[in-house]
C-alpha cells in the first residue's frame, strides 16, 4: 500500500474512533447520545485541527468530551502515523521502514532520520505548549478567579488547541471574552504564529540561536549551520511577516470605523485586534471579533489568507506558504521571459513548479465545486458559503455563524473538505490513485494556443 494511502486511512480510522467516543452519553451534558453527523463533524474538525463546530463546545460537552477533543487535536496535529511511529519507537526502540516512509509522506519531509525528526517535533510541541499553558494558567487563576482545576483544564486545552492551530475554545464566543486582555490574547496569537512557521523552520531558528549564544561565550566554537539560511526558512520567514503586516493593515483599514467590530475600541485595542484577525485566518481560527459583523470585503481578504495558510510541515492548513511563493516567482519569471525560476541564489526544479500548480488547481476546483453544491442545496448567501468552504478546506475554523445551521449533507461535505485540507491535495490525489504509471515513450511535441 502506498504511504500516502496509509496516511489517509490512518486519519479516517482515528476520526471513526473519535466519532464513536463523542457519541457516548458520557460525552454530553444532557446524558444523551449525540447525533451521528454532529459527532462526525466534531471528530473530523478536531483530528484535522480545524475548529469548526456544529455544537457549542462550552455548553454541550462534559469534561470527558473535552478530553476526547483535546486528545484528537493533539494526535491530529502531531500526525497520526507520526504519533504511532513515536509510540512504537518508545516501546520497541525501532521504527519499521513502512512507518518511516509514511511519516515522511505525512509530514511532507524527506528526512533521513525519522527518529530524530519525531523527537524534535514532540519536544517543540510540548515545549511551546508548556510555555503557553503557564501564561494561561497563571492568568486564569489570578485574574479570572478560576479554581485551580478549571485554570489547569482551560490552560491545557487552549495551549493544545493554539499550538496545533485547531481553533477550538471552551467558550461559546471563542476568544471574544478575552479581546481586551493582552495577557491572554498576545501569548495565544504569538504561539499560533510560531506554530504556523513549520517544524523545519523552528528547528533551524532555534538551532541558529543556540549556536549564536554558544559562540558569544566560546570564541573557538564552530557552528554546524552554514552562513546562509536554507531557502525554505527564508521563504517562510519573509512571507509570514509580509502576510502578517499586510493582513493587519487590510483588516484595520476596512474595519477601523465598523461599529460591529473595531469601531468602538481605542487605538491600541484596534491594533491588537487587527493583528489577531490577521494571524488567525492563516492558522488557528480563533476570533476576538464578531466575524458575522465584518465587512464582506474583509471576508474576501480573510478567505485569501485562509486559502494561503501557513508553512508546510506545520499544523496550519491552506495551500501552504511555500506553494504560494513558488507560484508568485513562476509568474514573475514568465513576465520577465526568463528560462528558469530562481528564488534568491537558488534555482527551483521544474517538478516543484508543477506540484505547486497542481496543488492550487486541485484546491481551487474543490472550493468551487463545494461552494456551488452548497449554494444549490442550502439557503445561505454565496458570501457565507464561500467563507465556510474556504475555512473548512484551509482547516482554519473561522465561521460567519452558519455552521450549526448546516443540514446533514452540508455537515458531511464540510467534513470531507476538512479531511481533504488536512491531508493536502497532492496526498489525497496520490492516495486515491491505484498505482504510479511511468511512460517509456514520449509523444510528439505541439504547442496549442494559450493566453
């Protein structure tokens, strides 16, 4: 079985287990078994680290339900096959070749040492989650007068949800209740932004910082990293900060005087909320502003950010930043009439250009088809449906408020979109293919008219 198909089946299996657990009466506060489609939707949303919900997370679920959702988020964020491989390694001390190939496929990495990769990912995830947990636990305990049990539970859940870019919150209004509290909002969007950079970038950033500190105290120390940063890190870091700045400016300009969002706030709060609204669409899906009250033009800009998403090998969704940047340089190269696509002092292989085009084309076709289908079969507006579809496909979790009102077929379709967005267009297409075919001949070349 092809590794990508194993990944798809692993996600499907965990989703099925999560659905069964969430349908247990012990998971619901009313003591009754939840409807299948709502349980399936919640399970898919948690495993794919999306955050869309048809059920009020605060009011419906018991502590058991919250624990199940938290575990599904953690496992889904780490990666199903990667998590299984890590457990197998910890128990047995080795990882099978098939699991190595599947883990590489799932993480979108060609890592020579899967054991080191998994340990690095686990350390980064737990380390950043611990930092955010400490901030939230202290704040909940001291400022909001939570009991230590509630502060502990809420701190752990939101630390897991934030770093995994899941967007699930234990509050009916997401993070709107903390919109004026910088001690909660700032650590949350900082961790979310850091997680969206991807594990390879984080490893390089942290490694270079450690070597720089060691070099300051030991003049004879020789670092292992070359002087020039890797092309992937340069692309992700520059584009992440560029989108953060442009997204913040976009939201601020359009919503500055909107009485339903930024209008009533002071200048500093407007700036913080604009930053928050710029970070979340590319990754987590928390909201500190009422999405339903935003200008439709802001929705469109948010949809673009959701479609782009975060970095590859991260818990963020979308077509990924690397794909977006590669396409920009392909267009730039074509405009200039150059033969090769170059970024900085590196040339991109043609296979990567084709893969970027395939990812964007497949994702766009899926979004268009799903939007048309829901528009024909529901009474929601085109703006609302497009926002919901892009949010599900990008595994973001933001909503204009129509998720709970979706009919069963709409919930199922959004569930498929979330799974598609988490696995990635290429992984989905490859996993569905029966076999890889290789031609041993080429047809004659001919140029049709385009443009």
